[in-house]
């Protein structure tokens, strides 16, 4: 009969409690208008599965057009087509997007709506976070969504695409705008020298593609264990090293293609290549800053678009498009949809976001605003705002 202990205030594990009569969700898919985004978060077959489970899906006119999913494909599986973003936000309790809402869309958000979207740490504003808090929107960020094994499923699958695409881009730029050379070597002609910053998923897939071309590949990272893991996954030896200014100054003048892919989980990317290092690179060499959506790894990087993807600085061609997977929108949309569909089905099964969070579903790791509070410590620290652990809001 003693006094209450601090342990009693901690969230306690709960048994799985899926509703026998799942809740019908109203899901809205606005057409993307941000940074020439061409992907759609749910493809027609996924929408058909949701509709078959009793959910309603509202798709804005031409939302899937760039990914080769016409309106007809959505209506054939039971979705409703609406013609303005206002209609989507008004009809749906759950908004599913690729990119964050535009400033105009902020006004369409309703209290207690659920928002799935990227956060885009590199361009995030405190005003946007405060708007979500004031509107009592539950926001889930793809950059934070973490599976039980510690992986970031959406970021991982998009990183796979970005890694392969980065090498394809490098091949095009080297031949057409850069040093007028093939990425891979031929008899008597050495291949391009590719330097990768970061040893994560982007680098793994970029390495596979680059090695397939026959490139000379070097990978630098801040942690030895990541380099070891990368070499083991590749199954063949590659040149590796720790990111240090002296080593960068040695390698960059000999580099034909520099790819920035150094991320920190749930945090902005950080600069490791200074402007004076870029100035030492060879004329018409290539920089592809894949990490630009999180702020970039190269000091001279500035966000570009798919229409105007490159610029030159110190004679070096920079490619800094923040949404590289949007170059292949159909592939990327299918991959996105494969991750989101099970989450939405689970949300319907549990009947409410609160119940799903209390059950310890991986969605909890992605929530960054809930119950009129910021619930992500990284964002709170970045913008000098207060945060509260989401577990305390679902007790």
C-alpha cells in the first residue's frame, strides 16, 4: 500500500487490440505541386485494397498523371475524383502526400486531421510546425518513420532509387555537359573516378551501379563500422576512408564525380566539402548532392529543379535536385505505396491514431506533432521550441 512510484507514470506495454469492426477512413490524395514533384503516394491497386476494406479515398484530378496512373485507373477501383485541393482536404480525415503541404494548403488543414508527408528538413520552417500545432494536426514525417529493426522504410526505398539514379545522372552529365567522357572505361581508356560521401543505402546502390559501369569507386564516411557494413554488402573490396579534410583535399582534384549522400538519421545533413575544396576540383567535373533535401553535404550546393537541374560553380557542374526519385515517378510511386498501404490498413484496424500509437506501432516514431504539441526532440532543438514525448500524450 506504498505511495505511487515513478514507474507507474511510464507508458505500459499493451496487448494487441484490433477492432472487430474496423473504422472506415476517409483518405485524401492531393495532387503534388511542390518542387516539380511527379510521384503519387498511393497507386490504384493500393487504393483498390483500401476501398475493398471499407475505406473511402478521394483523389485530386491528375494526381497520378505524371506517374502514368490516370484518373480512370483510380475510379475503376472505387476512388472518388475531386477537382481542387480544397475538396480533398475537406473530404478526408487522413491526408496522404509525398511532399509537405504548400503554404496555400496550410489553410486547408482541419483540426484533428492526420497528415502523412515528408518533412524536408533542409527547407522546413518553424511557422509550418506552429501551424500544425495550432490546428491540432497529427503529422507523420517519412524521414522519422522507423521500423522495429531501426531502418527507415520509406527513406530506405527512396534511397535505393536515388543511389541508382545518381549514377545514371552522372553518366549523362559527364558525356553531355562535363568532361565529354564515358562513366565506364574501355580498353586503353581508364574509367571515371567516383567519390561517394556516406556509406548508407544511397551509397550502397550507387556503388553497385558504378561498379557495374566499371568505375573506380572510393567511399568516405564518418564511421568505420558503416564502411565495413558497406563492403560486406557489396561482396567485393572498394577503396574506403574516413572523412577528413586532408583526405578530401587529396582526392577531390582527382575526382570526376562527387556524390554527397551523408545523412544523419532524423537530422539535417551537414557540410563536409567546403567551397575552397570544390574550387580545387577539375574543370567540368560533376557534383551530385543527393543530400540536398536535408541541407546538403557540399557548401556550394543550392537546390535546383528537374527543369533546370544544374549550375556551374568554380567550373564544377552541380546537380542539386532534392527529389531525385521523382525522375522515375512510376517506380518511386509503387515503392512508396508498398510502404504506406500496410500502415493505413493498420490505422483502420485499430480505429484511431491514439490506439495505434498506444499499441507501439512503428508509426509512433514518425509522429512529430500530436495533441497540439511538437513531439520530435530533433525538431524542437533545431527551432528552439518545446517538445513533449508522444507517450505522455497517449497515457
